[in-house]
C-alpha cells in the first residue's frame, strides 16, 4: 500500500525520505509541500484535499518532516491513516518571524530597519508585507547577478520559491490542532510543545533517537526505524 511522504528536498541533504526507495517495498509518493503554494494563498485544508485527490488511492501511511507536520496531520486525519512525524516543528508566531527575518537577511535586507515600518523591529514582517519587500528587491538582486535576462529569471525563481515558503508557513500557522491519535513521533532533538499540533498530544507515541547533533534523517538508527514503521504500518 502507498505511503505519502511530505518533505523539503530543496532544503539540502537529509531533509527528505529518498532513502526509503531502497529500504521498503511499499511505493512512496514524495511531495514537496511548497509546490502547493505557487499560486494564490490557500489553507492547509485545501492543500490536503488537493493532495488526496491527486493520489490514486488514500495513503496507508503519511510521513511528514519538520514544518510539514501540520499538513501531514491534516492529511492523515482526513485519510484515516497513521502519521509518522520526524522532528516536528510547530509553526508558531516566533517561528514565522525568525524565518521571515532570516529570509530577508539573505536578500540583503535588515529586519531591524524595515522600510515604511513605524513599529518595533520585525513587527511588520507579515507574509503579505514580506512578499512586497522581497519582490521590491527584484531589480537590485538581478543587477547583482549580472543584470541580464538570465539573471532576472534566476532571481524570479528564487523569489517565487521564497514566496511559496512564506505562504506555506502562514497557512501552517493558521492550522488549529488536529484530533488524531495514530501518531508516532521520531525525533533526534528535544520535542517542542505538541499541543500546537495535536488536540491530544499525550496519545502520540514518541520515539527518541540519538542523533548527536546530526540531522535526524541522516542517522542510520532513525532511517532503520522509519523504514520499519513504514513496513509495519503500510503493510510494505
């Protein structure tokens, strides 16, 4: 039976479930959640419905990495499928602001001095506000990369990716806790407050792994554990 894996392949090594390809016989549909936010803003509920509609059959198991936890739980609850969360990150206000500020800095902006802001530092780093700030940097960034058509295309691709990330985070931050009890949490770092994600966090099964500061998905113990959970829960 099929497995749905929500991951962030563009985030670098060890942020996806590629290792499952040779570890389990069950087919794994790997999906980047940001692809669901390339168009107009949408809710996680709408995204979950779209994901399930695109699958040939409801998933037997949902895997979700990091900030994809809220979406994974929403999909799992809708499909009646168990969910495995790996290093879940609830998207709360502080998470949003930190991500927004880091993104703005990568483009040469200073979140302490936001153009047009009259409030305290980073007070106006809302999704819509930051989108305007990001795309306002387009011409300047293109010049830094050479100023030609190829540079403009590169910058546009970068900004659209950033916008998708912002919209996904904003949608995740508006997702209320999900009522779902078939949840396993695999984590190589201290767990955050899971009440942001789950109505009954005490019902989830938590399985810590010793990551030693390495990315959890890079640790052999974690990979073996996740593969075993897939075989047990998806019948693969």
